């Protein structure tokens, strides 16, 4: 199984504020959908809450929480990252979709990073963890300029862990 993380972060590594996303970039949402459609996505309980208590269509959701009486309709609930990965171990490709705590926990295990770098800095309260870029090869990079439906420019990057 290949473990991927998909994230959109700002120049200062901010990913969210008040348990929500900060920017609205429709082509980044399409990019997220293109990657994760039909796949399993693993997330922290707060990111699950940020979805409004509903699963995204056409994806298997696994939510990680310490709470033993947490139920999430339309998602499977686990109590550790290891259990979440174990639940999905038969699958070819699994996505870690955040938030900050779950990216941080999973970073040592990530094979591929699908990053959207938003070219602006934001005030926030959730950050993508530091990682060593030298551990990864940059295999693709695609710039998207600012336009009438995208207030900020951004770049999609795919990083693959060196073997
Ligand atoms: N820009 C992006 O790409 C992106 C993607 C996803 C999320 N976000 C943003 O990130 C923010 C949320 O991130 P966050 O770090 O606050 O929350 P999170 O990682 O989504 O969830 C944290 C929760 O996960 C559970 N958890 C964490 N470590 C655990 C462990 N070792 N064992 C068992 N359960 C564990 C706990 O749930 P319990 O409290 O229930 O025990 C904890 O409160 C929001 O602003 C969201 O919008 C941004």
C-alpha cells in the first residue's frame, strides 16, 4: 500500500483557522477530488467535524479519535493511526487528509506528498509539520496563476520519498 498525504498550505505553512480552511480555490478542491475519489481517506476527528459531520461522496472515511464513544455516520472510527492504516492495508493507495495533528503523526510513514502551495501567508492556528525536503524527489510541479475565481496563485507539487 502506498500512503499519500494531500495538503494545501500557505507560504508560512498555515493550513487552517478556527477548524476551517482559510482560502477558497475551486481548482484546488477539484485537485483534491481528482486524487481522492474512490479512495480511502484518513483524517483526525477535528477535520471530520470541519466537514460538517457528513462524509464526502464516493470515498471511504476513517476518522481517528481518542474518544471511545465517538460515532461518525458514514465513517469508520479508530483510535490510532496504526489502526487506521491497518483497516486500509489491502488497498493500493490511501490518503492522509489532515489536519495538523494527523499530518504530524503520519509524516514519517508518508511515501508521497501531494502539496498545494498557496502563494500567500495567512494568520491561522493549524500548521503543516516541518519535514526534510531532501528526503523527497520533486516529480511534478504545476503553477496556477491568480484569476477571477482564484484570489491567490498556487502551485501543485508531487514529492516522492527517496528510496
Ligand atoms: N489545508 C489543508 O489541506 C487542510 C486539510 C485538513 C485539515 N485542515 C485544517 O486543519 C485544522 C484541523 O487540524 P487539527 O490538527 O486541529 O485537527 P485534526 O488533526 O484534524 O484532528 C485532531 C484530533 O485527532 C485525534 N487525535 C490526534 N492524535 C491522536 C492520537 N495519537 N490518537 C488518537 N486520536 C488522535 C484527536 O481527536 P479527539 O479530540 O476526538 O480525541 C484530536 O483532537 C482545521 O483548521 C482544518 O480546516 C486543512
